[in-house]
């Protein structure tokens, strides 16, 4: 979920930026997923979906720090319909100690579950990428997914504030630090942040915390969690931001919290 200076959710963030808002989810231009296609996807829920996550193990889920709630909530896995599947109560939310919601950096979170996930064809962990300080080549193919906003209002500008009941996915491309900064000159793009974008499609509110994945030897591995995007959830060439789980410091922090 994004925080936006435009809606005064993160006044120090760059104009037009919002963290993927945990109160409202979305993915514009995405395709519907089928059961078993993205078995690591999780939906974080209170009265309804508010953020995404990725299964790391039977008792730990990766997400974004800004998805943290004041009390325990439910994690849903194992079905592309977020009203079905397995539901497990959280036991602990661990946010990175240097998370900064104003700059939207260090947006790393790990959830410990109160009981284990039952693994099957539709609920499986995803491997965390091996650490590396190197960045991907510009325009490397990636994939992301979520239950966030998925359509625009009739004016074609503002997103319709309704999350998707069904999981959606999107092919996207890595955006180099230099190219990302050229669009977001006022936004901090440090070692904790990576960018991606593809024309005509965008993550949106409610996709926060969800997976950004990269295919290694034919299998997807987790490289980030959805963090921020344009306030209108319409890229128009403006990249979106994810946490950077490649970077050694944050990769090791995540492994330590989840016991990987």
C-alpha cells in the first residue's frame, strides 16, 4: 500500500508518490491467476484484504513494513479467491527497525504465523533470492501479483477504490536506478529500493507487501515486496517501487527473522 503526499498520508514523500495503501488494494492491467499458478501468494486481512505477502516457510510470510497493524490479523493462502483457502492468525509482525514511512525506505516486514500452513499444490513457499549487491540489467523481465485495485473510475484517471476478490498478476520489467531517479527526482532510491514498470499496467493500493519475482533456472524466486507507486496507479512511464531483497544486508535480515 502506497503513502501519498497528495492524500497527506506521507507528507515527506515525493509529490505524486504513495505507499501502497494498506486500506485499499489494486493492480491495473493485470491478468487473473489460476489456482497453483502463484502458490506463494498471501492475502493479509482484517475485515477484508488490505495487503499482500509471500510464503517463506510454513510459519513465516514476507511483506512490507508499512502493512503493519496495531493488532494481530489473518493471513489467507492457498486459493486465488481470497474468501477461500487456508486462514491463519498472525502471532507477530516484525518490521525492519530502520523503516522510514516518510521516505518510504527499508520497507521490509516479516510475519510469524500462530500455526503452520498446510502445503499442497495451491500453497507453497517461494525461495528467497541469493544475496547480491549487483543490480539487474535494465528491462529484465519480472512478475508481480496481488489483490489490489484493478480498474479505474469512469473518468479514466482515478482508480476505483475496490480491491480484487481474485488474485491478479502482471509481467513487468526491472528499471535501473538511474532511469527510476530520472522520473522520481524527489524520491529516495537507495539500496533498500528497486523499481520496475511496464507500459499500460501498474500495481496499486492493496498490492502492498506482495511479491516481485524473478525467474532463475526456470523457477521464480522472491526479490522484493510491493512498496510504492504513482498516486493514480497509472504508470505513464513512471516506475513503481519495491523493497530490494537482493541487497545483502536486507536479504540476511529477512533470513534471520524467518529462520531461513
